[in-house]
C-alpha cells in the first residue's frame, strides 16, 4: 500500500520546516517514518488537520497525535500549467489533489498525484500514500504524496 | 427589517475617487502617493476638504497606514482607524462597513475607506519565488506547487462544477461580460481589448479549471470612498448614495488550513446573505445591478448563488452573456469591467461602481438603478458584501 520514493515530483520548490512553536513537529517526524500523523482530541475524539493547540469541536487542549490508516480518496484536484515559481519553468503541467479521510472526520490533505501529469483525475478515486524522501536536505524531510490505488 | 439592525440608510457615500489605473508595475507614482491622490479625488468628488477626514478604514494589510496618511494630509484630529483581516480583497465591503460603524457610533465624522497597490514597488500576487523553508500552512501547500491565488481557489471551483453540475459556460459568460463592459469604461485597463467565445476557449490554462480569462488582472492604482452620516451627505449633494447594509462573512472554520473548511464549496457568503438582506430591507429580486468580485470566475458563480440571485439548479440558464450585460440583461453584472477588465484594485473599484450605478453615472448605466449590491473576496476565509441604494430605495 504505502510506498517510499526518492524521486522528486517537483524539484526546487521551497522545503517545509516544522513550525517554530513546535505545533506540527509530530507530523513532520511522522512523514520521515512513513506515517501519516494527525491530531485527535482526547476528550471528544475529533480528528483535526491542520494542527491547532485546541480541539475545534470541544475546545479541549488535551490533544494527541495518532497515525491514520492510509485509506483515503480524491476530494478535489487541479492541474497547474502556468509556472508561478522559477523552479517550475520547464516542468510542464502537474497535478495537485486534495484527499479526504472519511474515517477521520473527513479531514483533508493536499499533495501531488504522482504518475502521468495528463492523466484523467476522478473525484472519489481511492489513492495510496507515497512518502517522497528528501534525505539529503538539511534537515531531512519527507513529503506525503499520492498515487491512484 | 428586524429591530436588530439600525444601519439601513444611516450613512452615505459622499464621494468616490480613483487614480488612473495602470498595468502592474507601470505606475509612475509610488503606492503611498497613489493613495493620497485617490483620497484627494474622493474629497473633491464629495465637495469636502481633506482636513475634514478624521477616520481611515482599510483591509488586506494595506501598507499605507493612517498615521502617515493623516500627517501627509495635515489632518487636525485622527479619531479612528481600522484594519480588517482577511486574505485577498475580501475586506473591500468590510472597510465600508467599518467606516459606517465608526460614523454611527460617533467615533468619527468623515471616514475614508481606501486601498492602494503598486506592484512595481512591492511585487506581484501571481508569482511566487524564494527558496527559504516555509512552515505552518505554507509547508502543507508550497512544496506541492500550490502557491498562487489561482491555485488556492481552483480546488473549490473543481468541486463546484462536480457537485452541482455547473457548466463551464457560466464562467465564460462572466469573463465575456466584464470585457464587454470595459469597452465603454474610460478607466478600464482592457478597454479596446474585446473578448469572444473563441478567444476565451482558446486561451491557455493557468490551472485547470481556470483559463487565462477566468483570472483577475494585477494592477497599480488606488481608490477611496468618503463615508459620512446621511444627514451630512445631504448637505453635500442633493441625492446621496445610501449604505443599506454591509456584512462580513466567514463560516464554520472557513479559514481552516490546507483545504479543511467545513463547508468547502462556498464563496463564504452563506452566513452573510441573510443578514445583509434583512439589514438592507430588500430581497434578492430587488437588486437592480450586481458588482461581484472576480478573483476567479468560479467564485462569482458561487457568490451569485449564495446571494440568492440564482440557484445551483438554474445557474446554467441564468448566467449567460445576454442576461449579465448592462444593456438589457436581467442580472446586470460588473458594469465597470470589474477585476477582470477594469482594474484589480482589490475590489474597491467594484464598491465604487455600485455607488456610480445609484448616482446614475456609470459608463454602463442600468436604467433607473435604485439598489446595487457589491461583494468582495469570494472563497477567502472572510468575505464581505454591501448593498447601496437611493433614497427612493429606502421607501
């Protein structure tokens, strides 16, 4: 199901860094271990993404990080053609997807849909995670990408 | 109208002013000077001295701060200033709303709502550079090549088309209408550049589902509106344009990071519309002309639906070029050319065009327009929307 790759889908873009206040450090630690970690409220069990210091449902501050099962599907998508960053100048079209996790209160994440950049994209398609590792970066990190199951 | 609201007709737009509008990066003046010019123009239009201004309202983190403006203008008393927080130009109507609040509370007497942009001086929205690491929400988007405004709002539009069987022709009709109206508008950047079906259909993708002509311009310039009490406005001109209602609008977690707003396929106007119409004491069918902020055409479709001006079911039939044009259409839209073809002044130009329609001096005047709606910033976390009207509309 889960795949790890060293192939970079969009080379040269700005790399992610954990927030200076530490809020999302568990997420970025998780992607390096090929885990999808999100917040879950210890009081009301609501999942949330992006992370926050408080549960948006019950306002509890007792929140844990849990590992999500990978089952998720395409919620929306777009195919950028116009290069808005110099690193994309010769890249050509690529695909960005929003995926949703129905088993985790429908939370959504954004990533690229790997494979043919001109493939037909179908809302509702099942996708599986691909952890795109940037181990040579300082510090190393991994991006959570997707491919059609 | 509910007793909850007491804004209706209490304040008026005494004057409006704009600089020349320029293509991005082409203003001969720095941004601050542009704002000063727009404020002076609005004061001239209102027939007041700039020294009468005692309040400033803006939005979108405008760089031209009230203390410096007050110093430059030599204003004797700066009694009120206000910044509305949201992304994009979602605060254009909110700046007018905040100005109205200041007037009604007696916090200030003459408030200017303003916005200035000079992209040669400060850089463009639609281009993203840099190599430094990003954190927070940006870290969940930028490494995946999702960084421009078009990319931020394409996802919702994909979902709009999918969920509600909205035809892409609605988006084309909106673009064609804006370009059509710009041809009569001497201020419009795209005057002299017509747009037809074939040109739209052949235009390049910015990001599917947005073609080039679905996207707003980027421009240099400044715009300003003078907001005063209706009593004072009547001393200044015979038939002032009244503010009937104004509302900011963000839904449940509408600002949630990385595409997690609870209600996803929305212009963000669902919470506002009911308050707006109740405040204004009018119904959607009373609206004679609409200025609907086009960051991207898909957002306009959502805005019109959420303002009750059409429905998901009939949008494909209603949103046609024939219906949207000022000369004879049933739902005249963006009569200045709007953000697509007049100028992208972060939406303040659309508020001003609504005022012009009520005055009767638009370059695409809708006959006997008494009620004009102007909204700002669809799909941003907090949008805003206003209704202007004549004294006749007060009833």
